[in-house]
């Protein structure tokens, strides 16, 4: 004899089927949600330049197969179009970067659901210019004083205010125009240097002890400017100032998210390693509420 609970379930199921038939309703299986249409834009921090294995679909862009966009797509099942490219500037959202690398916004369409990006660090050679200037000055003084700050003063931050900020606003406006309904997440840059001088740092980043806070201040100013442009453009800003603390390029392998200039494990120094790209994906998903 059937168990009473089983008999009750069968009776309820039969009653529901009869009711549906009487109302002219067809019982359909639940439809799976369509995957997010996800477009990844940005520079080498988005591309994961230097992180193996390399994605050779666009060799000039030094794009990794494990960059943070691909990590996000893999975890969410999103349908990813990845046009990130090493050395990209904000102008390359609307201009071709190389003959076979078209403007990045070309990948964005009206039905795009999600867009992520890092951009701005290459404008005015902010990152490479400051690191070269401060590294050269640090080597000359043997790591003492603040020669880079003395020589350059506010030159880099002035360029961010005068040039990078309006370029960011223009680039984000171009993205929004292509996909008015998309969620746009603009990521800040994880810390490259520690907050204060670290005696072990000079062997990895040849920056004078007095210029460590100078470079940190420069990066903070750039991130603040990116955050401002993101908010004013209706985008979400993903702030790494807290979560990347203690994971700068001066830390040991396995702790650092950014590879150093000397003694690192990447052909592209002062860029995120695989751990950094993974953690950038983690925090971005947390901020966006992507499970």
C-alpha cells in the first residue's frame, strides 16, 4: 500500500494538473536565465599582461587567459567579449590602438549587460613616467632622500587633473552611449607601493625612501580621479584601497598582487600577477553582487 505522504503528493499533483487544464494553461519547464552579455575593456591591468598563459587571439595586446574578466566570466557563466589591451589609454576606447586593434567601444552593443574596465594609468605616461623617473633618481641617491619629488613636484598630478580626468569623462560617456542600460564597473588600481618606507623594498622597487609616499600619493590621486569620473558618469567604482593593502610589489611572492621591478616572476613588471587578477575578480564580484 502506498505511504500516506506519497498518496497525498500524488493527489495534489493530479489536482494541480486538472486545474491547469481547466484554465487552459500549459505546464512548461522553468527556462534557464540567459547568460550576462559581458564586455571587458581597459588596459594591461585588465588584460593581465604578463600573466601566463597568454591569449594569442590579439598578440599585440598581451592579454592573459586568466585575467580578471575571464575569471569573472568563468565564475558567473557570462558570455564574455574581452577587448582589453596592454598599453591602452582612454583615447583607445574611441580610436584604434594598433592597425588590427579597433576602438574598444566597438565591442559594446545596446544589449550589453555588464562592462568592466581599468583605464587612465597610461594617459600622460603617468605610471611608466613616474616609475622611471623615481627609479632613476632612487638609484642615483642610493635610496636616500626624496629626489623624485624634488625634481618633479606636482607634474604628474597636474597632468591627471588637466588631461586624464576629462579624457576619462569622455571615454565613459562613449561607453554609456553604446550601452545605456548596462552596468559599468570602473576598477581602481591596486597599491603598487606600501604606505611607508620598507627596508626590504629597495631591492624590489629601487625607489628612494622619501619617494615611496610620493608615489603612493600619486597613485591615490589617480584612483580618486578615476572614482570621481566613474561616479559622475553613473558607473560603479570598485575601490581597492583597503583590500589591496599589504599586497604591494614589495611583498613576498604569494602575498603580493603586483610584481616588482626586480626579482619578480613576470615579464611585465609592476603589474598584477595571477593572484592579483584573481583577487581583482573577487572584489569586483563582491561590489557588484555577483554570486
